[in-house]
C-alpha cells in the first residue's frame, strides 16, 4: 500500500460522516431484531411492537374499522363521554341507545358498567381528550373479543396505554354483559357505508399530496399508514400516532367527512421524515438556530432536535403552499379576444396576490410559533413547483444550501407567541437506541470511539443465527468507517470486504463497493476501482445518492485536495514531505448540543 494512499486516507475520512446519516436512518426509523442488541445497555427498554391492526403484509396505506377501538370507545360513552356528541354520526347515538337498553335489562350489565366507570373516574388526568387518548392507545393493542387481551407485552407497548391497562378485565366483563360484540355486528354495515364515503376523499388527498411532491404511491420498506374510522369518538379531535415506523390516525366522521387536513398532516410526516432522517448529519448544521428559539412555545423535541424542527417546518411550508385560501384560482374566459388578454392578466395577478397574502399569514403564524424555517422552505418550494424533479431528488439541495446565518438572523428577529397550537401528532415515546442503531447514531454525532466500541462488542457477543450474521455485516460496515476515520486503511479494506462477503442488504453492499472503489482510486488502482463502482451499480438500493456516487466513480476517479496519481515516485517515499504540510487532519462532525 503506497505512502500516498496512507497520507490521503485521512482526508477521505471526512466524507464518512455524511454516509453515516444516510445509512444511519435506520437508527431513527427501525430497530434490528437481533437479541445481541443488549450489547448497548441491558437496562434499555424493549422496542415497541406495532399495534395489532398494523398488518406487515397488508397494503401500505389503508382505511379500516377496528372492533377493539369500537369496544373501548363505546365503554367510554357509557361512562359519560359526551364530547362532540351533537356533531357525531347517527351511529354513535344508535349504539348508545342499544347499550342503555342492555343496561336496563340486566343488573350484571349495570354492575360491569359501574366498575368500568369507576376505573375511568379514578384515572382521570385532565378531564379532556388526553384522558380519552390513553384508552384509544390501549385499544389499538387489544385482540378481538371474546379474548380481548393485550397483543404485546407491557414493555412493548406505549407508556400511555400501560397506564390504564388494568381496565382490560373490566372492559371484558362489560363487553360480555351487554353483548357489545353483538351490537358491533349490528352496526358493522353502517361502518362499511361510511368507509365507502371516506375512501375516495382520503385517497384523493393522498394522491394530491403525492402529485405535488412528485413522489409516486409506493411502499416504504415495511412502513404502514393506517387510518382507523371510529364514529363513537368525538369528530372534533383526531388521534394521530407514530409507532416506530408505522403511522396510525384514528378519526371520527361527520356526514361522511373527516378532518382531512389533520390526516394529511400525519401523512406528510410519513412521507417526509425518511427523507430528512437520512440527512441528519447535514441538518445538524442548524444547531445555532436552536439557541434562538428557546423562548418559543414549542415542545422540547422541537427546541432540542434539529431534525424534528426541520421536518415540521417543511411540512408547514408545504401546507401553506397547498392550502385552500378560500379564493378560487382565476381562469381566463375561453375564446378571449387577444386585445383583452392584458386586462385578464392583471385580474389574474390580483387574485394571485390575494391568495399569496393569505398563505403568508399562515407562514407568519408558523414562524411566530417557533417553526422558524417555515419561511425558508416556503421560498424553496416556489422554484420546486416549476421543476420536474421530485422532493426526494431536491431535498438534499434544500438542506445543504441553506444559509444558516441568514436563518439565525431571521429567528432572532422573530417575536414568538406565548402559547403553542395543539399538535395532532403524538409519538408514543422517544426511540431508545441500542446496539448497532446506537453505534450508527454515535458515528453520526462524531463519537467515533463510542461507535467502534459498540460495534466490536456486538461482534464479540453475537450468536450464529441468520439475523446475527446479517447484523455482523452491518457491524463490520460501522467498523470500516471508524477505521478510515482513525487512520487505519488496511483494517477498513478488510472490514468493507467482510461486509460485501456476508451482507444481503443492498445499501450496505453498494456503499461498501463505493468506499472500496474510492480507496482504490486514492491508491491509484483505477481499473480495480471502476470494477467496485460497477459492483455498486449492480447492488444499489434504488436511492439516488447511491446511484450518483457509483456513476461518478465510473466516470472519473475519486480524489481529494492535493491528490494526483501523476506525482513523482519520491512521493511514495515515507520520508517525503506531505503535499500540503499545513493541512489540518479531517475532524468528525461536532456532537449535537
């Protein structure tokens, strides 16, 4: 291995952190199933399971009823839950009447009802929809009757659901005593009718969002977006939740309509979060902005997490650009005389200015709420709308070209509101990273030694299971990048080669070949490097960054500043002076504050 290669590999290492964000998106999106993840910390909680109604083999997007949610919501109605009753579907009144008739006929039913209601009264927190939300969270994890049991261990369920899990045996008795399953069967046809009414508007909203972002309707590697329709709940509220990588929205219809804006807001999270999680390292440049929004009425996660803030700001910008302003678009009348076109054009511009003024009011409100990047993304979306490229393809440019100083100044000049708007979206709990997910996160944050220690510990404790072999490839991939960043190119080559030999994950394979190609280019072995880039093209994961990196490698040799393969042989002499003796060694990205 030439001295030139050893000298330049440190410069190459600075690029590693950028890929750490892309490949490390799994750390924020999903967890490995290997039991060896206890290597991080045996005290970390078990990863949440998805709710029972989220079918891994089902459609990516679905609109469904849920008997378990119906049973829980009906029990709450029997205990005085009247919120939104005056606006609710007739189904709600019909079910309440049937429950009352059952209660009138049976003392056992009344006793069962009283036990449920006593529990609800004793576990009241705020007296509002937050109380109801914890029961809906639990209902999503209940099996159908007659068993009516939790579908996951308590450690695998959201904390708010476990706070009221003791209601399950009481609910089971109540369901049996009033034959609530029979009532469900009697109204199920009404549910089907409402689902038919909601289907087209829901999918029209989703399709319209996809068209605007130019992101075709597609599956996201096992991720699901589920809309649950439940008329027994108040139509005034929408219960939207993120369970790991699955998104669930519980809604109640009114006259065949639901609060589509809230559903669409959750769907935008579903679409956009993976795009920004994969660029977490670049978004970390926004850290100075967080200091300027400390007085904003934001949840802590927005004031402390640049990715969460950026996601929400982009979504709010999209919502402002696509909002219904209440002013119809101006259309020039057909068969218009050419001489009248200037007048019609002026009238069209007046209409557009009025629409823009309304949108700017919405953007200003979001800015004063603390979402201080909304205006930036709003401005970026204007040229985006005229470009045929999708948001997936232009997202990187939006993030990487952001003038941070300008956004800091804008945030500093913003006078924030005193009170925050309600957020439709509820996250079940912060994702607890462990094992290789934690190693990836540490690599993103610049903790190279910590990432390497976790990956080595994982390899030392892994079993011989198929999953452990797959995760072993991922551990070697982490260690290969660590080796480059700590000046150990020989180990990096070996680790990348082990990843290629054992992994079946397209992204790991492709980027291992890309890294091998770049290292070979730096060692002036161009033919071998091209072979690696071509292998990457064969194994690529369908992501644009992978394809572009591999294609660039085939077209031109990878290089860093000061590198050339036409240097004198003396340059291979270990005693020779570096080409740029004043250059500072590559530094890892700063840790999040």
